């Protein structure tokens, strides 16, 4: 049982960003974002999904990240739902 539990944990951790990306693609290539938080993952980052479902793990305090969040919120309007990963569960909320 311990073996299967370890495999389960490894699979969940594989979805976490392990480093902050240096890539800053153009805003037009970004589709959505969510906030990755502790304790499930070891980094607090904003994860953007770009074209071809490429994930960009961004520093939530950087100006680029803040500008891209504003851009996505503006083009999606109030209907844009931000998602958070908290304690292993993805939940929806109105604020990032």
C-alpha cells in the first residue's frame, strides 16, 4: 500500500511548478491562469496556460505577471473564473 500511495503523491506533485519560468510570451498567446499555492506545491506561483497548452510558471509579484492577469481579466470580463490549487484540490473563486 505504501508503494501505491507514493506513486499517487508523485503523480500529484508532477502537476506543480517546480521553478519560475523566465519565459514571458506575448499576451495574445495566453489563454488562462490559476494560482498555485502551498502547502500542496512548494512554490507560490501564477500558472499561465498559453497556446498549445504550454504552462508558464510566473512570479506572482512581478510586474509582467500582474499585467498579464489584468489583461486576461479584461478580455474575459467578470465571467473569467480564476482557479486555485490549495491542499491538493482545485477550487474556483472570484479573486486571485
